[in-house]
């Protein structure tokens, strides 16, 4: 009886003799799938929504509120975790249970993407695939024109229950706008701040960026132009709006180069 | 009015807590029961059960008991059924200190950095406790003044936390709001022992003062004529319960509801005698937080919910039902 129980418990370990991996961070999960390691993944965090196959994996919770037992319950050999993940105590406990924990850098810049790929590929032992993927991303980045374009872009964030806010400096949106060689219309403040009518008019954006969720919570495209002050801006007069996938543009993962390029193209086509 | 013998009820509560603790230590994201541990000699499994799950179960019981006890003492001390551990501003002091440590990260050595929010919460609540202590030493009528001071501290710290969350970035803001929901995720043997070394002595001290707390219910003057040193007893009770809150908040963040409601529930059941009310509240508080935390760990496994949300969600409807039932009984 005892022996059977032991064998039964060992079973998962035999089936996936190679490695059982948990990825924490949407960008990391995406890279792991792109490297062809999707089979090895046994769980992900709640920010990992891309590719669709990832959402079928068990969810160990929000990446800033991890719990050790939930991760260990997936019996991983390797946990790939974004540097933004919290609390560090939970990760310490995972590491103390003889599970390898690898931290992947998480900076909001286009050049950071290649670093993420290299780190993930190294941890998964897929350095050749990693190098190929890094080159691919690097080529995409090279396709983004470096020449600065004097187009002012305003990013609007809107989640249910909160006033619409615009992105100032030190935000992922600001980094994405600058990466496209454009200007963030909102200068002079950090983080996200509520829209003020005069501030919006004074900033004169030519293009409005909004996420798919944002359009939904605001109640469709038309209600965006009804936001305070927007009608009196060039973007409002010409109804220049770009709806983006927030994980693609702001996640600084594999989809980001394409999303940034799309933003740049849109800005170049502005009247 | 005839009630069941308090002594028997306490034994019953104690047994129930023990059974709950056993059940809770069998449940978790990991399929890992004591029976399996016994039969399979797997060091890794044993490590997880012993170092992650067991301290957490014990910490839940410890913190739950401490919060209920401090609520019980506050209600007795202020002779006010609305008093709760948050009343004196101790948890807001802790919240402010945590906010400061999150938004203005100091360069701490690695060992300390891991425990930074915990240390900050403890220092913050200790600072407020000290303020309360010095205020309680001076002036007449100090209890009612303390209530006002508590309200002021709450408002002040609340506003300061508001300012901090306004200047914080996304990650910091999320960390702050998650702390405010309470979690026992910091459970480890080291934190458990540190917390217990404050909570256990303070609880013992309060137990010794139980009969004097009873006399205080008659009013200060009567208690004085019955031989109680009113000021000193009040001060001791105040500091001891402040210590309880400080230790609990430091390790678990803000967990509401238990301190306010558990003493009421136990009073409905065991009567107002603090000699029974105090141990009863400790046991019942421990049980409620244990149940809530076990649910928090298992309901969305392998993810986890903030336990502070669950205590109110679980306890609120139950408490309302009790109040309405009691009213029907007294009405006819």
C-alpha cells in the first residue's frame, strides 16, 4: 500500500521527466511559449494572458501577491519570475524548497526585451532558439524609424470606477510613445493623473492612445471625444484615435515592437 | 437567564479550535494531508508542510485570537460597544509606516529588506502606542480624551497614507492597497515566534486583569471604592491591548471585523463576565481567522485571496442574523 502510494505520488514526475516550469509575468510566459517551451509550463500568473494557450494553464495568482504553497503545489523544478513580482518572502520560501527560482529583469524599454529573451532562454536551456528570437526582435526594433516626429500623443487610461487618467512621465505608456519617436503630450508630471480640461487643451495632442479595455469602460469611441477638453484638441477635431492592446504596447514583451511600429505608422499618416 | 456553564463552553470552543486547526493543516493548494506525510517519506513534502503550512495555521489562530482579545478589552475599557482595535489609531499608524517604507525605500541590508514592511508596521504601531501611553499618564478624564486623540490619529494617518499613495507609482500603489486588505502570507517560523513573543505575554497579562476589568464596568468611582487602582489598571490594559494590535498588524496587515464583532458574539453566548469573555473571545477569534484564512488559501488555489476581505464577508451576515434573531426573541 505504502509503496503504491509513493509510486502514485511520483507519477507526475515521471510523465514530465524533463522539467516543470512556472512562469510569473506576462512577458516571460509569452517568451517561454515563443521559445517552444509551452509544453513544459505547468502554471502561470494572472497577468499571463498571451498566447491563448497560456490561459488554459492553472493561475497561481497576481504577480504582486504570490503565495509559496500555490506555486509549490504545481511541483515545479524551475520558477521564472519577473523582477517586479512580490512578495520576495514567498519566492524565498519557494527557493528554500529546492526549486530553482530565476529572476528575469523587468525594465520598461525596448532594449530590455532582448535582455528578457536572453535570460529566459538561458534558464530554459534554449540558447539557440533564444538567439534566433532575439535576432527577430532586434530586426523588428531596427524597423522602427529613429527620426523624431513632432507628433504629440496622449495616452488615456480608464478602468471601471475611476476617472479617466492620462499618462505622464515614468510610465510604460510614456516609454512606448518615446520608443516610437513621438512626444508624450502630457509633460511635467509623473505617473497617471486625472484628466483636467485645461491641461488637456493646453497639451494639444494630435493623437489619442487608448486601450481596448479603456474604450469599453468609457462606453465606445464617441464618448472618448466627450472627455473633458478633448474636443478642443487637434486629435479631437480630426477624431484621431488609436486603440491598442495594453499588454502588447505596455508589457514590453514580444508584441511590443509591432505595437510601437503600428503607433509610429499611425502617427506618420496623421493629416 | 440560564446559560450553559461557561467552563464547559470554553472547553467546547477549545476542542473546536483544535479540530479546525487539524483540518486546516490538511488543506491547501498542495494536495498534502498529514496521512500522506506519514506514509510517504518525502523530505520536500515534509518541508512544505512543516515550514509553510503549519506556521501559517498557527499564525492565523494567534493573530485572530489577539485581534479579538484586544477588541474585547477596548470595549470593556471604554464601556463602548463600538470600540475596536482600530479605534486608537494603532493600525493607521502601522499603515502610515508601511506606506513610508514602500514609497521611500531605504537602503536596507538584504536580510532586513525582506521584512521591511513588517518592521515598519511594528515601529509605526509602537509609535502610536507610545503616544497613547504618555497621554494616558496625564490629565483627568483621560479615557474620553484618548478616544478623541485616536480619532485624530486615524484621520491624520489616513490623510498621510492618501498623500503617499498619490505620489507612489503603480507598483507601490498596488503594494499599499494589498497590504490594506490583510494577508497571512508572511507566515514563517521566525515571524511566528516573534509575533508570539509579544502576543502570548500580553494575553496572559490581560487575563490576570480580567476581574478588575469587570469591576471597571461599574464605573470608575465604584471600582475605586471596591479597591481597584482605576488609573493604573486602565493604563495597563490599554498598553497590553495596544501591544497585541501592534504585533498582529505588523505581521498580517489590516484585518478588520474580528476585533469588533467577536467580543459581541461571545458576550451573547457567555455573558459579560470578562473572566469567561476573555478566553472565549481569544478562542472564537482564532477560529474565525483560521476558517477565513483556510478559505483564502484554498478557494482560488493555486492563487490566494486577501484574508481581510473574507473575515468581513464571512462574519458580517452571520452577525446581522444574530442581531435580528436576538431582537425577535426580546420583542416577543
